[in-house]
């Protein structure tokens, strides 16, 4: 179970690296951005649901006070990850990406750094 979740983390990290490579270009490739964000949204949604069910539910009901406290904190933060990604996608339709490429690139870098930090803390 843990190995599968860690493998999903590696896959999310690889997707984040691909998205960062796309946004490193001087000019926007909105088709590539849209495709990568869609793949990431699907993977992130699936992973978060699986992790919540396999890890956090079990820790919350483990009877261990420290595990319960940590699980509650991470579950609350975890619940923000999907909506944050969804907000990012909604805030950046193709037309806006094209018009505000530099701003989009900066926000993408921040979001991917947040994802990397979250994965590191979970592991």
C-alpha cells in the first residue's frame, strides 16, 4: 500500500516536472499546458482519495493520540490540495494563459513547489 502511494508520488513529481518544462518555454504552448494539467488533475484527485482512505482514515481511528493528531492535520491540508489545483486550472483558461504567460509561469512554479513540499512531508 505505502509503496503504491509512493509510486504515485513519483508519477506526480514526473508530471510536475513535465509541466514545469512546458512553462519554461518563452512562448505558451496552451495545448500542452491543457493536456498536462488534465493528466495532473486526474492523478492528483485519484491519489488524494486513495491516500485519504488508505492512510488517514486508518490513522484517525488508530487510537494513537499522536497519529490521530498528525492524521487530522494532514487530512485538513490534504483537503486543500485538490481544490487549490482546481482553482489554479479555473483561474487560468487558455486565453488568460496566452495573455499573461509570465504570470501564469510564476503561479505554476509556486503551485508545483507546494506540491513537492507536500509530497516530501508526507513521505
